[in-house]
């Protein structure tokens, strides 16, 4: 089961994910957080931070959802910051070929940047 904690501060929102970003959890996550992130972006949030330190595993569906979120934030002119990846999650994103997109310090995509700490 994936647990998401959200902290919203003016133009920033922080998502703390805990559990596997895989399987059925991803479809539930997509249903809930796409609407939430879209609403936040429409209300003026321009920086979305994902703390993945609690993510124990990620599969192809999880990678796809991270890419979808990146594109959604970028289309709104925002910045996605992916933080605190475990070695396992970092490895999966690397093998999937998206580690650089999601974690590079200055990746430009439709007016947005992705950063990693």
C-alpha cells in the first residue's frame, strides 16, 4: 500500500511517498493525485517536490506515472523536484532511461525544469 502525505505552501507542494510505487497502487495514485496536482497547478502552485525516500520499489507503471507528472507540471510552467531516491528506485529509473529526465539539475521541457537532491 502506498501512502502519500501532502504539504502545501503557497506556490509549492511537497509529496512524501511511502511504500511501493507499483502495481495497483499506481492506478489508485494516478486517480487521486492527477486531479490533486492539476487543481494545485491551476491555483498557482509552480513547484512540485516528490520525496521518494520511502518508496521501496517502482515498476513500469510507477515510472510511467512519474513521467506523466513531470509532463503535467511542465505543461503548467512549473518545476518538478524529485528528491531522496533510494538506490533501488534510482537503478530502476536508470534502466528505464528516465533518470536523467527526472533528476537532472537543469533539464528543460516545455518551460519547466526537473531537479534532484
